[in-house]
C-alpha cells in the first residue's frame, strides 16, 4: 500500500510567503508609481507576481529538488502566493495609494485647508 501526499493543502509556509511577498509587491508598486513614475499595475494585472511565478517554477523549485533540504512548493502553495501577490500589488496603487498619497501631501497646504473648507 502506497501513501500519497496531499499536494492540494494550504500550508502555513505558503501563507507566510504570500504575506511577505504581498508586502514587498505593495511597497515596490507604490514606490515605482510615486517615485519612478512607472506603473507596474496600470491595467490591474500587476507584473511582479508573474515574475515571482516564473522564478518559482524555473529556479526555486528545481533548486529545492536538488538540495533536498527544503521541500519544493506544491502547485497549490505556488497559487496561494501568486494570488496574494496579485491582490496586494493591484490594490496598493489604484485602490489605496492613488487616493491617500495626494491627501497626505496636501494636509498642510494653507490655501486648501482654511476655515471655510
């Protein structure tokens, strides 16, 4: 009798990796859009999660299989990290920072912030 591993589970390491990459993607997306004027998620399909998906499939998993010290990511784990990165990178520009950053910058504007407004 052979025992099959369940590769369709959501693991803690996938959630932790997804949270880490979500923060990184959100920070990079806001930085690129505000400082460099490069919109990495202009069409609500961000580029950074796709880069991570290719890097994971082409580099990280084969290296983990060779080393055998760290278990390679299962397809379900890769998908969880990918989806978490997609949501954070898309929302961070047009859903959040595009509205908040101008407001924060104009809080001390004496012409707009007067007794009448």
